[in-house]
């Protein structure tokens, strides 16, 4: 299936929370408008980088804990852009067949290079806007059964 031209549908004039977050994490899926907005936040809250990275560490601990309890299916709502240590990567270290549905209302995600890569990962699916949360949950049926 051919993908649309990503640049044609992404608003690069308005900051996006997902892209600003990506910038704070050192990612490349962000534009000048996102970096400028993120820098303004950092000027007001100098600890922003630490807060963002602490949030990622919490995410890792939470998934490790849940996977340790045997949870093998996750819905990541407000997932942000794919980065190092995505939920399916953390969960699948403990449970190789763990499955994850990612949901985010940011339009860059499914069309970004990293987003397409994440979609191809086994046992992980990305639900792009404008599909509803209900249809996101329904997407689990398109994932391979994990056991
Ligand atoms: C701060 S990032 C968090 C990323 C990741 N969950 C983490 O903890 O590192 C918040 C994400 O929520 C997404 N978001 C905000 N409102 C949303 C909504 N109504 N539906 C889906 N995603 C939303 C934003 O686009 C952004 O990517």
C-alpha cells in the first residue's frame, strides 16, 4: 500500500505535543516550530528534560512490573512518537508474544519513518487519527494471537 506524501498532511506551522516531546527525548521527528515551543517551555521550567526522562523511566518500570505479573496485552494511549524503549520492546523482553496497540492523535506518527518502522514490528499496531478510541481497541483483533 502506498503511503501519502507525509509533508503534504503535516502542519509544520503549529507546535505538536508529540513532536515537542520527541525533541526533548533527542528524537528527529520534530520541526523548528516544535523546537521553539519546547525551548520556551524549558526556559520557564528548566527541569523539563529531567521530567521527560523520568517519565520514560516510570513508563519502563510500569511495563516491566505489569509484564512481570503476566500482562501480555497493552493499549498505549497518548503513546507519543516511536522512540527507544517503546512499550512493545519493554514488554516483549519479559513476554516475547506481548501485544501492544498504540494510540495517539498526532498526525505525524504513522507517517514518520520511525512510525512506519514501529507498525512493522511484530505484535505491535499503530492506530492513526481520526479513528476513535473504540476502533483502536478493535484493532487488537488484527494482531496475531499471543497464546
Ligand atoms: C507527553 S506525550 C507522552 C508520551 C508517552 N506516553 C510517554 O509517557 O513517554 C503525550 C502524548 O499524548 C498525545 N495526546 C494528547 N491528547 C491526546 C488524545 N486526546 N488522544 C490521543 N493522544 C493524545 C500527544 O499527541 C502526545 O504524543
